[in-house]
C-alpha cells in the first residue's frame, strides 16, 4: 500500500477553506471531516491524500497563528490594555478569522482563474 502524497504546500485555497469550515462544523471529528472532503467534487488531490492525520496536522498548522494571537490578546486584556478589546476582529474566534482570510484567498484564486480563461478565449 502506498503512502498518500502529503505535500503541505500543495493544498489549494479551496481545500484549506473547506478543511477549516468542516473542522469547525464537526468540532474536530476528523473522521467526518475527511469523509466530507473526500466526497467533494472540487478537490484537486486524490482522495487518499486526505487522511485524518494529514487533515488534522494541516488544520493545526493553519489555526495555530490565530490561536496564538488570541492568547496574546487575552493577556493584553488582563494587563489592562483596553485597545485590545475595542476591535471587532479581535473578538472573532480564531477559526472565524482564519476562514475570513481563506475566503479572501479563494476569491483571489477564482479571479485569477477567470482572468486566465478570458485570456485563452481571446
């Protein structure tokens, strides 16, 4: 049996966004996350790529900077830094901040694909 291809950098913006949304929806139930990703017709990797281990490690790598930022903001609030609590984005959960960024990445990816298609059709 071959080992699934696990290039961390090869995830598309769509796949990352789908992963984050499914991890949030299924509360880190990686079996459900993997099943839903594999059944999505828009994934660019073979289904074997999406293992529980691969998905959970990619999710941890994506969410970790946002969780660290959340922790730092909580510490600032405890120390009396009022400005840390004024920004609406600071009050968003880390998964929501990450999903917002990945959604923006996906929009850029789609715009690029549309532009390339338009150029080919000219």
